[in-house]
């Protein structure tokens, strides 16, 4: 039973809740997001955004893990660049890092509306779905990345590994609320 369904039905297994508490920390430990692995994408450079002072400052704030400051800079940039998928991808990443998942989701979705073929956004959105306990939606993003990739690209491998890790953690937490099997 998925977490949303169990909450809607009033069933809140302490083990399911523990899983949702552990997953964000686990994902953070396992590896960095694709957003920081590639600070200035080809689309950013081609669009001239890499020279924007708010963009440069936001990337510096992201590298310093000052997400609140990065969010403010990126919001200013988004107001000036409302059709730049990279800006909205960075906003999604930034808000997910500070736990504002609803805002992160909206920005990732906007980035994909602007550029539906953006694999890095799909991978990050898939990770956000895992944090939210929505594994089916994460798997949908993985399938879309697979469709966009040639020979299982980096974004596919990254999200696939996160989904596999999530499933391993979930498998250790039985639905009946009993202690996990070691």
C-alpha cells in the first residue's frame, strides 16, 4: 500500500513514516544531484544566462549550500527569464533542498513544461517523488528518461539507483507495522 493511500485511509504504519523520514537523508548521503554536477548546461550558455549576475550568484550560493539565498536570487531571475527551463530546474532543486517540496514540485513541472526533453529535471523530479513516497511517479520519470536516452544515460542510471535503494529500504519495512526483518 502506498503512503498516500495509507494516510488517506487513516493507516499510518510507524515503519512507513520512518521510511519517509529516512529517505531524504539517505538520498543526500548517496550522491549529489545532477543540478550541481553540471553548473552551467549547454542550454544555459546558449541562452546567455551564464553571464547573468543573479545566475552566477545563485550557483555560488548553491555550491555553498546557502539555499535560502539561492532561492531569492533564482526567483529574481525567474521573473526576468520566465521561459528558461534551467532557472526553474534550479528553483526546484533549491526548494527541495530546504524541504519546500510543494514549491519544488511546481518548479520542476514548469521546467518540464518549458523543456519536456530535459533529462536532468526528470531525474531530480523522480528523486523528489521518492522523498514524497510516490515511487510510481518516480518510476514514470525513469521510464520517460529511458525513452529520451540512448544506451541508458547518466540520468537514467542515477535515478534507477535511487529507486532501487528506495525499494530495498521499503522492503525492510513490512506493511503490518511490525519491526523490520534484519
